[in-house]
C-alpha cells in the first residue's frame, strides 16, 4: 500500500481554534472586508508554508482548494513555491492524486 493510499484511508479530524480579539480590533478587521475566521485560517496557512512547516498539499486541505487554486493563492500573497526534492514532489503528487480520486467518488448534490 502506498503512502497516498494510506493517507486517503486515514480518518482526518479537524481542530477548532478560538481567537480572543478585542471588539474594536474585530470590528476593524470585519470592516476591512471578508470573513475574519477565513482570513485567520489563510494567514496561518501562509505562515506555515513560509516556515516550511506545512506542505502545499496540507495548505490545500486546510483551505479546501485544488492544487492549482493553492498555487494561485500563494502567488497572490507573494509566497514562492518551495523547492522540494524529487521524492517529496512524488509524495505530494500522490497525495493530490489520492485526494482527487476521493473527491470524485463523493456524490455531488443534484440541482
């Protein structure tokens, strides 16, 4: 069984994080536009990728984006794609492939 197969069968859980932000700062962030929770999640993802704590695949999973959307997201925030070796590149490709297969099996709601 490949690493991608193992990960695609692993049960993923989510962690909920609560931020305590003073009301005046929360209002200011909200007034700037967008969902503050989403902006915080994106900031965490960006910093994790910059520090090489998180991989492209992990950012994709966190934000619910495809590989291409994740690369675009990083580009919009002026974060260069990490240089990775062939083994890591192959591992990331396998993870995205497994996720793509997993997502294609999920029934789509009818309109």
